[in-house]
C-alpha cells in the first residue's frame, strides 16, 4: 500500500509509458514479434498495477466514496481484461484475413487491451502488418479515450478519499484517552514517540513509521491478552487468531494486515528509503495508524459493552 499521491504518480507514469510505446510502434512499418511481446509485457504490468492499487485502498473501506473509487478502478481494469467486444471498426475493403465480412463491409473486433495485444502478437508472428497496425490504432484510441477519461475520474476520487481521511487532532486526543482508559497505555506511548520523531528537526521519518508499527503490534498483543489468547509474535497469525475468536471480521483483519505491511515496508526495512520527498507517505502512515487503531478500539468497546 502506498499513499494516494504515490499511487496516482505510479499509475500515471505507467500509463504515459504505455501510450508512448503505442505511438512509437504506430510510426514503424514493420513490427517484429519481439516488439509485440515487449508491449504485451507492459500491458500486463499496467493491468496488474491497477489491480494491486485497487486492493490497496481497502484501508478506506466503509468511508464515503470508497465504493465509487473501487468502481472507477474496475472500469479501467475492464478495458484491459474484458473478452467482450468494445469497438467494431468497419471498412469497405478487405486488407487481411483478420477482417470479417458482414453485410457488405469488413469488420475487425476490439476486445480488452490485454486480449487485443495478444491478437497483435499473433498478427505480428504471421507478418500481417495491416492487421497489426489496425490493432495498434484500436489500442491507441481506447487508451486515449475510455482509459484516459477513466483514470482522470479515478484520480479525482482517490484524492477525495485522501482529503476526507485527515484525522483531526481532537480525535487523536480522544482515541489516546480511550486507549489509556481501556488498558492500552503502551500503544499511546508508541504513538507519542512516533509523533515526537516526526516533530524533530529534521524529522526522523523512518522512526516515525517504525513506532507506528510498534503501536499497531502492541494493540493486537494487548487485545490477544484481553481475550486470553497467546501471542505468537507473528503478526498475521495473531491477527488471524482475533478473527478466529470472532472479535475481528475478515475485512477489518485485512485492513489491519495491509496497514502493518505498509508500515513494515516503509519504516522498518533497511532498504526502504524515506526522506523529505516521501513525507506524504509518512503523513499517510501516521494518519492511517490512528484510524486503524481507532477502528479496533471501537470494536473492543462495543464488545466490552455486550459482555457487561
């Protein structure tokens, strides 16, 4: 999981590269099999990137506009993955064997970009350059019409989600009070250490994220103790134990694991780079740590009241 701006930047960068390669190929008379294979690799990578980031925004699950953003993702993914016909270009002259004669005209059929690129590869292998260039034209048109429009709408919704996700200071104080009152004092200590590191000059950004992870781990460990469950010191297993006890639903457990993975990758691994250029990632990590812990505390307090 990455911050919203990082996600948008990576998606847009991959889209621009894909568009530039299509434009370059369209300007060439001969497209070799290797060229088509390389292009297929870019298409598959872009689709996988979209699928990854679609899942990564699960941290916003339950918030306003989350479902709309998910739908935006799925719409763009559809333009890559579908086997259904999207466009049916027609001509009155047949140029190659890949055109189908219907009622006086010759048709070709554009499916999703991934499938059309596989067709392009087959056409390149058979040396049918008229069919190859028709596939490239169809893909180029789809990228700059439906896909580009879909991405603009998606970016708007992602930024809207992020802007609505800012955790107010008064809410931070409130959740800290709830944590102390409920026996989660160690969690508060880690959160405050994280904020102290963030406020240093210069800020200790990796230490901020590492202590956010410590706060999340401490929350899970204390919850296990409250439910008489033995911690294994393996976060995914411990979170799974809370799901098995009935305290966590699967969706919340997935959000918790996603957040922990983000904090681990960004803050704890020696090879991760966190500097002023990625301060928005740290803002995101600190903010979402509070949100996840707040969600866990809401569930804990509701459970405690039901047992009273």
